[in-house]
């Protein structure tokens, strides 16, 4: 059963400015070690971080839970490159699906949440 849908868009330039200003403090507050390792191995790592930030925002919207911390939400990539979302401490039988896209100026993420059983 469809539980929620979330979408978010982020300006990559604005995100890069925030990274320049806050650097490691911002990274440590928003991202897991795995996400940072994955993104920093990429040529345009700020684009990859920005779209993950958008995915975390979209996840919060889709679940309707503003109390979630950014670090409790992790975007991971399968060997074939397909992204997925895990949420630490998420109880219940949820299936989260994510789609990410980014280019020089913008990153966008959409998250769809299904829940099995009765609501």
C-alpha cells in the first residue's frame, strides 16, 4: 500500500557554498561515513552530496516524520549503481524506493514509501 511520496530539489551551487563555509562540520552533521566515502571518490563530489541531501529531505517528507535525523537516513548504491535508502530505527514493514538525478546546477530526489499490512 502506498504510504507516502516525497520530492526535493537542491541548488548545487548553494550547497557548495554551504560546504565551503561549514566544511567538515556540515558533512559530519548530515552524512554517514559511507556516504562521504562514496561521494568523495567522485570527481564532482559536491553534486553527489547535494543529491543525497535532497534524498534525505524527500525521505522525511515521504515518511511524514520531521524528527528523523539526517544521519539516520543513508543513501547507498548497489554495485550496478542503483541507489537505495535505509532508515535507522524505522519500525514497521516499509519499502522505500528512491530516484536521484543531478547535474551542474541542481540535484533532485524522489522517494516513494510503501507499507505492507493495515495502516
